C-alpha cells in the first residue's frame, strides 16, 4: 500500500514539475518575445570623405530661427553603431542630442544613446568601464568628481586633435584651456569638452527699474540701485529687498548629496585668487593665512546671510539649481546666484514666467577679492573614447560633431560652448526668445572665460584627482552642516583641510 | 449608547487616518495641475491651474526647452515586469511554504531562517555582483533579466507569508482529506491552496508593489531598451531644472495601474473568504 | 510516512527555490565576499587581494559606530510605530461593516505604499521646507516655531515619520488578510460567552494572530534595517552625518566614491551584524538553559 502511494506521489510530483516547467517556459518565452531587439550586427565598413560646406540650419528645435554655420569634412561609414551613455534630462545638451538623426544621415553611423538618470551617470559608466564590458564606445563624464578615474581607460586623442585642429597648440588656443587640462593623462589629452558651465547671477529687472525702489534705495544706501559690483553691494541690495516671505537673494546652497552649495563656496574662493592646494599639495586653508581668512569670510557670509542677517531665504540651504530657479520664478527672490545658466536662456524668457516676474537680467557674481581678477569654478564635461571601442575613427566622427559649431550653437542657450570662438559667436547672436539679449548671456560668457577646474592646481601645474573623492564628499557634508548652522565657518575650513591632507598623505603626495 | 460611541469613534478615526494617508498626495496632485512657479505655499489651491504637465507626460511635449517622451510605455514596462515577477514568485514560493509549514524539523528550521539573509542584503551591494553576472549571461537590458533579479528578493517574504497562512489552517482539515483518500498533490491543490487565497493575494500584492516601485537594480540592469517607470520618475530630478509638475503627473499616473491591480486581487480576498467559510 | 520519503518530499518541494537562489543569490553573495576582500587600482586596471584591509578601515573610522547605532535606532522606532499603526488600521477597517466604506478606506490606507519612495520623499521634503511647507503651516497653528526641519537635529526623526507613513500599509495588508481568515465559528463562540469587543481582541484574536504578527514584524524589521530610499532623498545622510545609516554609507561608497570594494565590505558588515547579534543571543539562551 505504501509503495503504491509512494509511486502515485512521485508520478503526481513529476506531473507537477512538468507543469511548472511548462509554466516557466511560457513565462520565459513571453518575456523573451517582448524583449527589445538586439543591436544590429556590424556588417561592413566603408569610408568616404564628404567635403566641407557652409549650410543653413535651424539652431534648435525650440527656436524657429535659421543660422548659417560652417561644417567640416566628414567620413561616412556603413553599418556601424556607437553606444553613447548620456545624462537623462540634461537640458544643456538636449538641443544637440535632438540633432543626432542629422548626424546619422550625414555619416551613416547609428548613435544609440543610453540615457542614465543623473544620480547614476558616473557609477553606471564606471561599472561598465572598470569591468571592461565593452558595452559603451564613448564615455560622458563630468569634471566635478569622477572623471579622473576614467582617464586611464580612454585612448589618447592627440593624433585626432592634430588631424582636426592642425596642431595641439591650435587646439589649446581654441578650447578653454584651464578646464581642458584636467583631461590630460600620461602625455595625451583623453577627452574633448562638450559642456561648460559657470555660476553667475540673475536679477528681476522690474524690481530694479522701479522708480520707487530706486529712490528709497538711494536715500538709504547712498548709491544708485543697479546690479551689484561688490560683495557689500550684493549684501545691501539683498537686505533692501528682503521683506519676508520675499527675500533679496537666493542661491543653490544645498549640502550633501547636492554638490551645489560646496561648489558655490569653491567658486567664490577660487575667484578670490586661490587654489585649494599650494605647490606642495598642502591645503591652503591650513598653510596660507590669507586663504584661511578668505575661506572663513566666504563661509561666514553665506551662513550669516541665512541665519543672522537673513537676506538669503532659509530654504536656500537645501536648494539645488532647479529648486532655486523655481523659487526665483515664484517671485519670492529679487536675485539669484549660482547655476543660472540652465534656465536663463529658455525658461526665464518664457512668456508665462515673464508675465509673472518680469524680465531677468544677468550679473557677474562679485568677487570677495576683486583685485585678484581670478576665475571661479567651472563645471566641465567631456567625451572620451574607450579603449574597448572597436571603431575609434567612427567614435571620433561623433566627437568631432559634438564639438562642432552646429551642435554647440544649438545648445548655446543653456550652456557655454567650450570653445572660445564658438562662445564668442554665441555671445554675438541674439536669443531667439528675447532679441534684446544675446544667445549666450554676457555674465555667463565672462564667468566662463576665466573659470577653471578646482583640482587642476595652477602653482603645481598638475591635476590632483584624489581631491575628487573623499575630500569632495566631506566638503559636501561639511557644507551641509555649515548651512544647517551646526558648525562654525572656522570648523568648516579646518575640518576640510584635515580630510584633504589625510587623503593626500595616504595617496603619497607628501614625500618625507 | 456604547454602540453609538463605537460608531462615532470609528468615524473619527477613519477621517484622521484618511487625512494622514492622503494629505501628501493631495499636495502632489495640486503640483501636477500647475506650472513652474505655481506650486502652492499655503494650504490653498495653486496660483494657476493648467493640465500641461499631464498632456506633456502622456503625449510627449516640450517643457522648459526639454522634449519629454511619453511615460505610457514606461508604465507598461513596469507593469510587465511587476506582473511577471508576482507570477514567478508565487509559483516558486508556494511549495516551499507548504513544505516549511508541514515539515518542521531542525534542518528545515535552519533553512527557513536562513532565507532571512536574502532579505538583509542592502540592494546597493548587489549592484556590482549582479552587473558582472548579468553581463556575462547577457541578461542586461532585457525584461527577463530584471524579472529574475527582482524575484530573487521577493521570494523569502512570499514564502514566509504563505507559510504563516498555511500554519493557521488547522491540521484537521488536511487529515480529513487524507482519510478521504486524497493523495498529497490533490490535497494541496484542491483544498489547501484555495484556503490560502488571502495569503496568496497578499504575497502577490506585496510582490507586485515592491517590484513596481523598485529602483536601484533596475537602473543598473537596464540600458535604454527597458524603461521602468521608477527610473523615469527619478530622471525628472536633474542637476539643472527639476520638473516637479511633470514628476507629480507621472507619479499619479503610475499609481493607477497599481490601484487596478490591487482591486483585482481584492476580489480574491472575498473569494477566498467565502470558500473558507464553506469549508470550515 | 517513512522517514526517507519524508525527507525526499521535503527536498523535492524545496528544489525550485534552492536552484533559483543558488544562481541568483548564492553566487552574487560569493562575489560580494570576494570583492570585500580586494581593492581595485584604476590606474593599473587590476583587482588585487588585500585581505581584511577594507574592514580594518571601516572599523578604524570613528563614524562607523554612529552609523551602526543610527541604523538600529531607525529600525527600532520605525518598526515599533509602523506595527502599531498598521495593526490599528487593520482593526479599524475590520470593524467597518459597510462594504463600500470598507473598500474605500482600504484604498485610502494603502495609497502611501504605492507612491514611489522617491516621489514620496520629495513630497515630504517640500512639505517640511520653510517656503512651501504645509507642515510648518500646521505646526505654527499649534504654536511651534517655523523651522527648516530637514536641517535641524530632528531631521532623522522626520525621515522616520515619513517611513512610517509610507510603509505602515505593509503591516496593514498582512494583518488585515489574517483577520479575514479568522474562523467565524470562534468569533461567534466568544460572543456567546459574553466577551466585549476589547476582551475579544485581547484574548481570542491576538493569540490566533500571533504567528502572522511575528512574520509581519520580522519582515518589517528586515526591510527597515535596509531602509534607504526615504533617507537618501530627504536628507542624503542629513546635515553632516546625523542621518547616515549603514545603508546610506554603503550607497555613498559605491555610487559616489566609486569604491565598490569598500562598499561590499560595508554590505558584508550590514549583513553580518544582525547575524552576530542573533547568534550571541542564541548562545546566551542556550547557556542559560544549562544553568
């Protein structure tokens, strides 16, 4: 009896397993059939050279204006696809990316973008690159923190640069050199810039041009009401316009995990004429009295601005660029300083916004040490070609195209073209949404001309990529504490110096 | 008197619970029907109302200079993954749940508790190993890849929940069926599983919800071809512009399929109860 | 049943799960342990074995103990309050006879769990701010001063409140399903015996529900132990380190420092810690038994 029962049980069970496997097979088949198509196989490649020309093109899809731009000779390919990771929702690059179909038509190279959420852009690319998967052909990395790690995996581009620009010297003359230096590794440039951004200020014209305000301001402060030229003026104007819930000044001063606030601090510190490290790679905060003084002054100015003197709105301590812009658009701030470039060209010129808060003007953020005439922080992104890419020539075609006038002018409303001649051209064109202002706002252009990258140390003439990891993150955290009024400016400066020094010591920068 | 007091307190608590659960959502609802600068700051309606965010998000359109693609395909993607994941999880978990419930010796207890570990791993630490593994198995950026990944994490709770429900069925019912001559498999499928229906629908609902709202593993294991809605929502938070209105509209749209799915499963709740009542 | 059939059947039933987990869990877990014992030199592009160096670094960092403490603090408070709230929801809905209101209330209660954690955390971030903050508005009504809560020392606690708001429906779903499974006969019997509502709950229902309660508690504890989304989006680790838990630092080490090896070490630590505690507890109770 029990033997029979066992047999029945087993048979039943096999029936069940069969059914289960069948079910899983059906499910798997469903999943497989709904899976996306694979990337087309590369069949053959032929190249053909198409001569240079001057063409008329639409600047962007949002603008309906046409502009004459020069194009350069292109090679055409057949059957090649390039896989390019990019940051999803990146306003500054969106107009250029929208032109990709034109590139495909011109050269025959298919571009397959992988739009990665901003928070994962670096880590996802790093996983692919460090594991040598070969799934990407080009990398898109930004200078703030992570791209030094990618440089050893990118091929040297010097021979391509010489081919396209004539010589390395020519290239260095055309590009914004200080940021570009951060892409130098083991004798060659490994990246071509695609995006440059620098902080500047915006203000609401209707508040500044109102005769009532002008009279009151002049009688209180003794000079006429106009965009600020010194830090004291910035403070005065901000205090003047502050009548809660409205505030005179807002900014993207958020702490960790947002880079914005710490960047604003670095931007002001660098524009006062200092690097964070001296030529011996020691933190200037600790070893240079003047640097310490300025650092504390800047940190204190922002902290007091929120808590003691209250001319900066309290929420700014958590703002990233987008929330700052929203606050500004809602009409609650007279001025905003920070990453305004993303919004000024398009969003601030939109009809609804102008109806609500009037027109916006731009101004250069005053320096804490104007005599230094130094540049501030630049955010700089590059494309590099990975050494696992099978078709570096085709990848170079794409990069050339991104660096070309066509692409950069399309993006010029919301970023600075990272090439000096293109930036100048964009500054001379008018903004299609508002013919009264240039396509590349003056303050944006001026800020970008002098801006530089924080981990290229000028005195030591070298990159210190180690600054981009622990010191960067500690900086974000310490700034967050500062903005939460939990530490003093002195503590902020001192603690950061300690972390920076410890990190560099571990990396072997200080030879005993 | 007691009855009125009881009804009244139930009424008050219901109101409190509803307000507590829903007021953040109402806020988001208001954000979704306005534009930049219109987000309400006092407890009031937004300063101007426009349905642009919904239109942009459903049909695609320009917002602040950036072209948005429709989110409907993303919602479908997430639905496919979530439904298949629930399905797969339940299939894999039912038998082990029964096994743990009925066979309760030392080794079984150890394995049962050992499943704890699967639930203790932070998702982030799985990112690098999964990436390497899935890349080698060519599972990246496919529906089944994501389904397998997320199912792994849902199996232990499904087993645990269903085991709990198996436990609460008195042994007498099973013994009665055994005496009636039903073999193990028939007992299992015709009697116990229908009784477990509330448990299965709970496990299925929870699995569905978890796999729908999950984010970290999806972002690493997809490369553009599969677009779960949870990633789409995160991409609205950019370095520059943050599209709150569109993000709110997308979130609200994304919740609709979940509501429908849960309502659908809710029917099973009722079915399970009536069946249980008839049997017991 | 014979012993052999007994074991055979048991393992046959377990086969699908064991196979599945072996592929999709044991192997990645092994990779995890392997990574935690290595370091990656990005310049030389090699991964090399360093033994316990990552772990030593972690334990030498004074912040680590704060992370561990905060992880347990978060877990303890959130699980306790979520459980009470979820149970209250279940009892409330169970007491409602009208089917329409019952369904409506169930939908309303479950909603917070359906909002993507990113979106939910963003909403609460807005609500807690000075400029947009409804919460400040309401608190002002009660006489509490307006403050930027996510920058205050209480930031961590507000994140806990958001987590409770978002995940108590989880407990509710499980407990409500369990309540629905209660055999009507026992309830009727207790009513005949003259039990009032409260007594009925305390002495009849809760004991029956105990196994399900334990399961719900365990699952919720494990999930909260790994809580990440709400904390990350709301405070990113808080002003300074004040809301950084083990999971947050694991994420930061992986995604921002791009140091997947040290992050794996943190992950191993996150997993081992409760195991270590449980084992010591088991050993302690065993030892006591012998005394």
